[in-house]
């Protein structure tokens, strides 16, 4: 069973988080989506091989339990990745 899930947050809550933070929240979790029709793209298979076991959305406030470790190199790399993603 995959150990990770993907949870969507409101933009205001997302801004207060950093990669590696440990959080507590209430969320509605859904199983991975099956193909919409035969021979359609299989998101469940794709997400399974990315290591995800469920998707969902936060229904309550997000509480940061512990901040992740930071590294100047990885912070710079992450900032570059995010700026490239935004530019695209």
C-alpha cells in the first residue's frame, strides 16, 4: 500500500507551508480515479506508480506540527523549480 496521499488546500493555507513540514488536518480522501472509459488514460495506475494511495481535499484548518529541515542548496533548487513551473 502506498504511504503517500495528495491533499488539495486553499491558497491561503498553502502559503504558510514549506516542503517537508509535518501537518495535521481533517480531509476527505477519495480512492484513485478509474479510467473514464475503456482505453482512456488510467490515472489510478499513474498515481500508484508515483507512490500515491489516495487523493482528496482539506475540510478543516491545517496545523503545522513540525517544520521540515532546510538546506540552502535545496531551497534554491526548489525556488528555481517553482519559478520554472509558474513561467510555464
